[in-house]
C-alpha cells in the first residue's frame, strides 16, 4: 500500500476530484480526513469509504474562514496526532472576461481559490515543521499556463496557486516538506458540468468542442487526477519539489 498509515487531509473532497482522491488514498491505506463546506456531500464521501473498508472522518469547514480551518486542523491533530499529507483541492469556478466580471464575483473566486489554499497551509505547516516531514499538494490548473476565453478570475487564481507553490517550497524545504502543484486539464466533474450548463446556450456542442481541444480526444476523469495526487502524496515522488504536474490530455504541450 502506497500510503500505509499516512494521515491525509483533502479539502473540498465531497465531490469530483477530491472525492475520487479520498477514495483512492483510502484504498492505498491512508486515514483520510474528508473536508467540505457541504455537510451532506462530505458525510457521504466518508461513509462510502468506511463502507468499502477504509478509514475516513468527515470534518465540515469553510477553507476561507480562519477559525473554521483552525478548528479543522485542531480536530485532526487531537484525533490522529499528525498530518502527513495536505491536499488543497477545494475551489470554485469563475466565468467572464474582465469587463463582464462584477467585483464581488471576482473577490469570491480569489477568496476560495487563493485564501482557501493559504489558510489550510498556514494552520497545518507548524505541525509538519515540528515533525520535519510532510507533503502538500496545491490544486492549480493548466489554465495557469494557457489563455482560455472568459476565464479571467479563475485563471488568475490558478496562476497565483502555482506561484505560491514554488515560493512555499523554498521556505519549507529546510523542514523536509515538499510542496507541489497539480495542473489538470478539463476533467469531467460537477464543476465542469455546471460550467457548461451555465456558460453556453448549447452545452452538448460546447462539450464536443472541449473534447476536440484535447490530444487525448476526450476529457479527463477524476481518477486521472487522483492517481497523480497519489504519486505526489507518496514517497515515490520524494525528488519532486515545487513542481507542476500536468494531467491535461495534451492541452498545454499539444
Ligand atoms: P467540484 O465542484 O466537483 O468539487 C469542489 C468541492 O469543493 C465541492 O464539493 C465544494 O463543496 C467544495 N468547496 C467549495 N468551496 C469550499 C469552501 N469554501 N470550503 C470547503 N470546501 C469548499 O470540483 P472539481 O472539478 O472536483 O474541482 C476540484 C479542484 O480542481 C478545484 O480547485 C478546481 O479549480 C480544480 N480543477 C478542476 C478542473 C476540472 O476540469 N474539473 C480542472 C483543473 C483544476
């Protein structure tokens, strides 16, 4: 088992990529702390893992709220004594070119995607620093590297997360903590289904054109990203530090 006895915390793991990763980590022997803003989805993920014989605990928290994140981390430390892996996965989409985006909508995307990465790191890092061990995985996106139409706020956040990852790696390498980023292409999750439904008059046509953008000929699936997260979480990636890992069906380099 590749994560035997590891304590892992995955934000936003009630759905999509986070949920698949929680399930995979549990199958690989990890204790999985499922976090989500949505109580029902988070509980369901943890219950499914336990029914399948895995070890999971759901802790509701809002990654944008310092008290909420501090309480989440305190709960995990009180129960398990440590956090080996933090996967900052929670995120929301933002649609529109700059002139179309309302300031409040801009701020919401910044808050969830950037502050929501900063806060779990802030409260988990002291525990990892004390033990001189840990792996942090930040969810960026291939949109940090390529321009896509009407995704201004979202692309700005994912570029910021990639830059943050590199900066963090320099600060925490002396503590034997690795910090890497995942850059998925388009992955078929509720996040993308909502985006297609809300942004296009003809979502099916938009889906077909998204598929054509991939060298792979199809969109990715949550497990494609979960497998990459597993690699970054495990000691197999011990020489990866501050790196972007692309899981994009060839979109960036194709
Ligand atoms: P999803 O919508 O299926 O899951 C995201 C989860 O995050 C939801 O369960 C949601 O409740 C939770 N969440 C949102 N705000 C939160 C908050 N404040 N506190 C705690 N939890 C919160 O989305 P997904 O497609 O699985 O995306 C997961 C991550 O992957 C996001 O960061 C997204 O930007 C990134 N990503 C997705 C794709 C894609 O194509 N799906 C591509 C690149 C990057």
